[in-house]
């Protein structure tokens, strides 16, 4: 391995990690902004986040009031952001098939919640949103590598 190849490889890895961290930070700002706006300016938060979420109050988490994101969207953005921040620290290779299968299992869970209403709660929606968001971040990372 030549010195030039070694340097370019290390530089490319550095740039890739910075891009991933920037993207993850952008996705983390969405749920954090929703939390902040729900406490400080709820009407502005609802109008701002109406572009990316259906905002059904029955399906939203409640702190001081209903969040401007439903629990699934909140979990999706939070999971994507957290997984995007922590994946550069790991060098584990993920199978794309495994990740896609995980996403389809979570979608099947959502589909079965219409038949079994006990599977349909805010905590389940939040957990599935976290799982799908993290899976999407890992899938995108594995495609970009």
C-alpha cells in the first residue's frame, strides 16, 4: 500500500464520517425542534411540521401538549438521526437483505395492528419509528459504502 493510497483512504473515510454526522444532525434537529416548539410556540410548530406529518393528536406524544409530530414520525426522525450519529463509530458490515427484511417486518406489524388493536399504541408506534429510522440510516450507509 503506497503512502498516497493510504492518505486518500483515510481522508475519504474522514469526509464520509463528517457527511454522515452532518446528515444525522440534520435529522436530529427535527424531533428536537418539535419538542422545543411544542412548549414555546405550539401554533407555529403545528404549521411548520404540517409539511412532514399528518399530526393526528390521538397518535401524538403529549408532554405539555400534543407534539407537532405523531409518535411514529418522531421515532422515525430520532432513530435515523441517532443511528446516523453512531454508525460511523462501528465498522460492522450490515446485510442489506437483513435491513430490508427488518423494515418489512415492522411494516407488517403496522398492518396487523388494524386486526389486533392491542398492537397499536403510541409506545409501539414510537418503537417502530425508531427501528425503521435506524434501519433506513444503516441501509443508506451500506449503500453509500
